[in-house]
C-alpha cells in the first residue's frame, strides 16, 4: 500500500471520495472537480481495484489521488480484495477526520469503503444509490454490494425516481434521498463539449472510420465461461452474415475474459480485438458506432445521450429505466437470442430508429451540482444525517 502524505484542511467541509475501478472514477471525477469548485476540501482515496483502467481516467480528468491503496493483485479473489481494503482504509480513517465519505455504485471498493466509514462513525453519501436487479447473485457480487451499502449509508443520491422508490421499499428514510440524475452524464457531456476535435480523430485508430460497426464489451463475472462462449459464437455468425459490418471489441484485462474472447474471435475477418481503450477513445467509438452490445451498466446510461441502441448481454439489469425508455433491450447470452436480436436491429430500420431516438432517463448533466447542493445544505443546517 502506498499512502501519500495527507493534508490538514481546518474547519472547511472535508470529504473523502473512495473509488477503484474505471467506471467509478468516470462517475466521481466530475463530482470531485465540482466539489473543489464549491469550496469543499475533497480528497481522493483510490483503491486501484482495477489498476490500469483507473489510471487512464485519473489522467484524463487531471486528478491525483491523495491516497493510492494499490490493492489489485493478479487473479484476485473477492475475499482477498476485501481483506486488503479493510486494512488499508482502517489505517486512513484512524488518521484523517472526514466529515463525509462518498462511495459510488456497486463495487467491492464501494461496500468496503462504506463499511469502514461506518465503523469509524463517518457520514456516508452513496452516489448512484438505489439500483436493484432483485436477484441476489445477478449481477454478482454487485447486487449485494448495493443492498449492503444502502443499509450503511447516511444519505442516498438516487439517479432516478425508480431508484428512489427502491430505496423507500428497503425502509430508507425518504428525507435521506435526493434524485440527482447520474454523474456519468456530467462526465460524458463535458467530454463531448470540450474534446470534440480530439474525438473526431480518435476513431481513426481502429480502422473503422466511415464504416458501419458494432461496439461490444463483455466482462461481468456472471457471464464468465459458458455465457461468454455462447455470445462469441453468435458474434462470429453475425459478422460472417452481414459483410458490411465490422465489430470493435475492447477486451477486458481479466484473464477469464481474455481466454474466451481470443480463443473464439481472434483472426476473424472484420472483428477488431483491442486492449481496453481509454475513456476518450470509448466515447468516440460509442458516438460513431451503429449500435452497442454490452453487459456494462455504464453503457446503458451513456448510450441514450449519444442516440445509440444497446443490446444488453444479461438476464437482468438494475437499470430498468433504459429498457423502459426503449433505448436498450435485455437479450441474455444465448447464442440464438444474441444472433437474432442483433440481426433484427441491423435489418429493421424502424426498430433501429425507435431505439436510437429514445429519451435518456438518467439526467441532463447536472447531477454533480445537485449532490454538492445537498451536502452543503446539510452542513449549513447542522444536520448529522439526511433525516
């Protein structure tokens, strides 16, 4: 563990922000900058649960971690990761005096960060609170991480009204919930606004500029093994049939993913396998793709703002708003289902346009402002919690 020198902030509101994966960093980065702009003394505790992919985002958003726990290990187990996080965060919380700890989403870093803050009697704000699939092991372990974090959190920043209702059903005090939208839209809108020329250049790296292509990602634990193999078989069949289409697939670093993907798809014509791409590259690839096939939660949130249909490679989703809005469709991982649904989206123009023109239920890019307003309002009123 590499613990960097801490800073004493005095009497100003002091917030520790815990995140360790690339999706968490993307969603917390704009919030970090917004809190700093509002006069909050925010410190980043980077667990580095995913080392390489996290560093890409920290660099993009010009963030230097105050604490870098560097907990990632090759083929790490959930138990080993949890133990390392408990020990490292316990040391920090013994040393620092935070007014709040902010955690995001559903990772092991989220759950353990909330648990250790609870042990040290620090108020916990959960960003992107209230998402539920209502299946204990799907996604695994994310569904349980979210439920446990909800029980530990002091205040809940729900991205949608549905997420708020999920929390209320879990007996969370309504006065401790604020609907904010999702901070990933803040990050996406900033990139599109500030980096347009760079985005235009980036897609040329992948030999698909001006071509029809499908963007694909797949990495979730519940899809390892047979589900991933079945999906890859469908992808091969699809690309062999539709000869005008290419497929771009940034392959996750997890060996359980890479072994299957490269065994099944390497060498296939018009299938471009790459290393995990930086966030700017991924936005460029999303923006210029025809549609997306993915088991990612973040993609379901970002795609509506870009007008891109998403075929969700899962049996369940904790983001039903995307399905209900029409921009996304749950298709599972069965070979025939994946092949048939992707074929329909290619061939049926009316279906494609309905999905592409669906509205975004995850906000308009002002989630960070709403979260900062809430935290500063609680401070000004001298409340110990949201109720």
